[in-house]
C-alpha cells in the first residue's frame, strides 16, 4: 500500500468513483440508437430460420444437421406426421427423434399453416409474378402462365416455392398428364418458367420438363379456307385501318389506351401489306435493353443489321437479320408494295440510319389488328398469321413449296413450313382460288 493512504481512504475513493462509471455506461447506452421491435410473426420466423440452439448457446443436434424450425413447420403444415418428418430429416451424420420433432412442432404459430392455403400470399410469389410480366409485352401471356402455376401449386404442392424439390416436380408432371392432358404442353411450359426464374435445379428442365413432342397441333386459320379471303377480307382489314381512332390493350399493370395519329395509320397499312407479301416477322429494335435490330420493327434505312436499301429512289434490297442469327434478303416485292414503301419514305423524309417504323409500336399494332377483326366479325388474327397468309398465297399461285420457303424471309426447315404455316389443304384443286392468289401478288 502506498504511503500516506489508509485502507479506509481507498474504500472511500473507490465508492466515490463507482457512480461516475455507472453514469458513463448509461450515457453510452442512451446514445446508441435502439432497434425497432419486429412484429411477432417476423420475429418468430427470423429466430426459427437462424437455427435451433441449446440453452447454453451451443448448436443443437438439429442445427448440426442443417435443420431449422421452419423446415419442421413446413412439413407439419403439409400434414406429415412426426414419424414421417423424422424420416425425411434422416441424415448420414445422425437422426432426429420423433420426440424432438413433436417438441418443435408444438411451437408452430397458429397462423403458420394458413399462409400455405393461398398461393397469392406466399412470400416469393409477387416477385415471380413481376418477373413474368417483364417477359412479354402482352399482359395476358404472363397472367396465363401465372394462373397455370397457381393451379399446379393448388393441386400438387401447397408449400413455399423455394422448398420445391425433385419429387414435387415429378408429382406435378404426373398430375398434368392425368388432369390436363389436352393442354400438357402449356402446363409443362409454366413449370419451366418457374425453374428459369430460379426455383429448383436447371437440370430438371431436360430431365423432367422436356417439351419435345408435347407441342399441340398448329393453330389453324379456318378463315384462310374461305374463297373470299384474298379478294374481300384482306382488303377490308386494310381499309378499316383508316377508321381507327384509338385502341386499348393490357399493359404490365393496367389497361392502356393510345390515340392513333395519321402516321401510325400509315405505318399500320405498311405493316399489314409488307408482312403478307414478304413473310417478314414482327421482330424488334430493342428488347429488355439489348439492341437487336431484328426484322420488321428493327429495320433502318441503309444501316444496321436489318437495313432497307433504296438507291436513286428505287428499291434495291432489304437485308433482314432474323432469329437464330439467320440472314435473309427481300429482293422482290409486288409493285403495289414497293410503291407504297417508297412513298412512305418520301412522305416522312426518313433519313439514312433512321428506323422505318417510328411511331407505331408492336402493342399498338397488335391491339389495332384485334380491334379490326372484332369490328368485321371475323376470327382474331395475330401479326404472325400474316406469314401463313404469305406462304399460302405463294403455294396457291403455283410456286412449289420447296421454292417458296427460300423466297424473301423464308424457312430453313421445310417440315416446319409444311406443318405449321401451310394452310392450303384442298384449295390447290380450286382453280378460281389460285387466280385470286395470283392477283394478290400483282
């Protein structure tokens, strides 16, 4: 003990210092921001996902096996018994007793099971729905796939999407073959979209979800089998364009409306005529931020991957960059189409490097065609149907199929053209129909 200090004085000095230390510690605690309390349901799930520990803080046998409370609750919510759950969690490193499963099953919140009774309320479903809407410009395609996944989930799974395993996929395929045999291709495709979004393993696509041989018969256009199609219906579709004022279609989140300008109508006339006489596909200039410059909507004047070449006021060539990096050349167009194309370029003073279609978008063009078909009371046509019109007209005009698939924007596979696009059947024997088709290309 230092000289000059007694033991009693040391005690007094330590007691005097104690309050100041306590006050400093309290001040530090008050200065730290307090975390807001989480809702009970979120807190329970968070604690359950973090693992199951013993009272001493050491990892339990379940945690060492990589099992959490949520894993047990998910199986319990599906109706599995304690013995079945224990068997499911049997690992090479150890086993789980039925008594342990029963203990943690008793801790399952009362509202935990209810969250698996409604597909739309699952944690990741909203993200999946949003992702689907980015895949198509037409909302009805995304909604169709979403409803198909919902139906599969309701009949086969009833569990969180992120917990799907290979046995669930096999179970869904068996249900589709039995209950949705007539639409097997579409439902298998819906599961494929789910896998591509990030659920499960990519190897399941080829192992269980192959689509070869499941595609339904081609969409048949009975309207092409009517004698008046080329003489009356197509001209009426074209003339009805001038009567369009506005169109409506489903956007990604709401119904959208567009009032058509005169330039939109002129471009719509051009689209219908070019597609039905050259076979060019719809294509796109940009898709999800990627510059494509593909086919009709990706066409520029004298520049780009798909470019329209006009020299001295005359049409020379149309280089078309198509899907799968195909390159086609449109070197012949009926005189009426060439005249309309050159007139359109002059009227709107389209310069080199500028897009051919500048105001008309694909959704507006599709909505316009649907609206026209409804007004005329005929089968609703799609823009891609004009490729069938083109090939049918060529073959009815006497051009052999082997030659027709090589003209303009054709087909690399002859069988594809014969199976999915040729709609002539018994019409080849109709001489009057053949004359109509020949007049179509004048």
